[in-house]
C-alpha cells in the first residue's frame, strides 16, 4: 500500500491495499462463493436487482478462512485498528448486464455525536473475486463524503425496497455524480472504506458475473459507546438488520463448528452490558457535516 493508508482512510474515507491476498486465498473464495450463488432463487435476484445478491455469509462457515485471515489482521495493524471486531458479511454478486448499485452510505449510528468526528466506528472491507472496471461494475465513491455534506445525504435510506428492485431506472441514485471516483481493482486487492462514505457501483455491462465479498468490522470496538456496542452485538446476532430481513432462525457465526469458530473467535463483538441497542438511523444530520469545500 503506497503512502499513509490511515491518513487516506481518515481524510478520503477509503483506501486500497493492492495485492494483499495471495492467489490461493482468491481461489478458495471463489470456491466458497459458488454454491450459495448457484442456490440463489429468482425471487432473491429480483428483490436485490441493484445489488445483484445479498447473501449473509453467516450461513456458510467456510468464510471463516477470510474473516480472520492473517493478511487482513496485518492490514488492520497498519491502519491502527486497536480492537477490531467483526459484525457481518455479505456476498454481493452482480449478474451479467445488470444495473448500477444505487448511491448510498451504510452507517446506522447518525444519532451519536461520534458520527460527526474523525473517529471510525465501522469499515467495509471489499474483496472482489474478479478484476473490476467501470465496464463490469466496479466500485465508485465520493471521496470525503464520510465527513462532508453532499446532496446525496438527502436521498432515501439505503436499501429501500424500490431502490433494490430498481423500480425507477431513471432515479439519479443509479447515475453518475459530480466528483465520483471509480475504484477498479485486481483479484487480491482489498478496499477499505468508512461506513459513512457515499458509494455505489457502475452497471455490469459485461457477459460475466461480478462477485464481491463485503465484510464489516469495527476498528476500535472496546472504545465505542455502550449503546453502539450493544447494537453491533444485535447485528452480529442477525436481529433488526435491514439487509438481513429474513434471518429468523438462521445460523450465527457463533454457531459455527469448532475449527471455523476458532479462526474468528478473537474478532467476535462480545458485549455483556445492559445498555439498550443504539437507535438505528441511516440518515445523517447534513447540517452537522462539514461544508464540502472545507479542508482537513
């Protein structure tokens, strides 16, 4: 990784670790991803047409091999993550000739003043299983939007049903935005982004599936407010999450067989306090964000 990755993550809202994962790991990821993708129903694809798929990896213990991967641990050390904890992960795979992913940000804790500071409460770790470019649906971001106000902050909440189904393809949330930056990657690269960062993806205009694994971590879990830690524990337990509405009695990571559980145990979000879960709010107070032209 070139430059100061922590500085880029704090200032720009994202950074890219090039060639982080070895070829053998990428081969394993493709093998683990294949069965759940083959099992996807037409209804799931239709319901998540913009994303392509939203498969919670808690149902597939093989993914323990990436959640606690040594290369990710070393990356977290480089980024200064003092106490990283894992909460959830999704397999997001856009079929050939599928639409763009709508612009959104994924943070749910906007009611807390911490959300308007440089503290990073949650990051996405994106691992694309194939090379990506704007032609096949690579990530696109609006740098600094995790801390600076943008018109998109007035948009509907992320993952609304109509947006996922692409009920209105002409909605501006699917189209280019001023200041957007494409983030093309090669297999083995890892993208790390602040959950508050506005992002989406280009349409997949290619003839091949474009598959992504998104993992959610909390860089300094122990120092977060108790209500946030309580909410993160709820997310881990698959309760009250808008991207996992049918969890029901589905598997939890803590239910994984011993060999898989041992690989991730140190990253589980342990919280045994009595604080109620922090309110779920994906809408920021734009007036509390910096003006877009304000420097760091």
